[in-house]
């Protein structure tokens, strides 16, 4: 497995669809995964640290995992089959590992909320990973400052969500 970080969430110009960009920690490849607008919003909220008055779906799932005495060990993007990515949530409870199938966007959103690593299958990264130059804004200081890219990402997602219409989902 290759450890990745969420480098960006962008909106594909041609399809107006949000796109996750997962970049390997020790390399230069990026795995792009198309996701839905609600999932993009959930990821943006996780990046921004938004705490809702009542638990949102991914917060609820994290709470259920903890209440059952388990922890999310890792979110794994496992395969691409028929143009659909698949993922697993790897849970640990009393030395037992439990694998739960998930959509990659949900796995990433949950991992971001609980601080679990995000992993991609080696063969999947080799087949689908792309070397990309990601322009995440002004890197003038090049310090370990993730706040500015996160703010830009949240602003971009909010702009997308403000302009999306219900008819866009009928395709």
C-alpha cells in the first residue's frame, strides 16, 4: 500500500464534477478520483474543522466506531472496476481487524475527521496514478503551511456548491 495525502479537491471543468487528488507521500504520483458534490462538501468541512451542532454522517460513523470499541486504522482505496473506485475502512477492535467496504470519498472524509492514514493499493497507483504539477496557490514562503491551501480549497468548493443546480444531478 502507498500512503497518500489529500492534496486538493478540484472541480473538473468539462463535467463540473468534483475531483479528489490523492498524492503519494513519498513520491510524485497523484490518483484522481471523481466524487459527488455532497461528498466534496463533507471533505471540505473536515478540512476546515467545521463542527456541526449535531453529528453529520461522517462524524456519526466515527462516533459509532468509537462507541463499539474500535478505531479506524486506515482508509484504503483498493481497486478500480468498471470505472468505479472501491475502498475499505480498516477497523481494529480488541486485536481483531474488521474490513468494511466504502466509497473512496466517504473513506477519505472519515479518515480526515479521525486522523487515520489514507492508503492506495500499489497496483492501482501504478496503473492509475499520474505525475501532475499541482498549483495550490502562492508558495512564497514554502513553509509547512497547510492553512492557506485548505482555505483556498474550501473557498473553491463553496463557490462550486453555490453554483450547482438540482438539474446537474440528473445526468
